């Protein structure tokens, strides 16, 4: 008789634990829905970032040198070089 009573107590405790878990999940349904939504949003962000960074062509090692063009000065050439005697 004692064994039957002990098994009923253990089964009752198990049932009470399952019932309390279900009640907790039911009362936190809104928070769980927000958590699942945030998890999906983070997954979409992760997929987007992998798409943006993973499929880009590697940059050329010399591409950093072409970031800014230096302005070129217009230099006029002399039409004919002056002879040394005329310059003196």
C-alpha cells in the first residue's frame, strides 16, 4: 500500500510540474512571440550580411593607390630651345 501511495505522489508531482510549465508558457505567449520574431529578424540580417560580404570580388592589391587622383598641372612646352649664346 505504501508503494502505491508513493507512486501516486510521484505521478502527481510530475503532473503538477508539467501543468506549471504549460501555464508558464501560456502566460508568456506574447514574450515568446516577440522572441521568435526577433530571432527571425536576426536570421534575415545574418543572411543579408553574408550575401553582401560573401559574394564580393576581392579587391585588387593596387586599388588603394587609385582612390584619389592627383591633379595634373598643365605644362607648356617651349617651342624651340634658345641657343646658349642668346641666353647669355
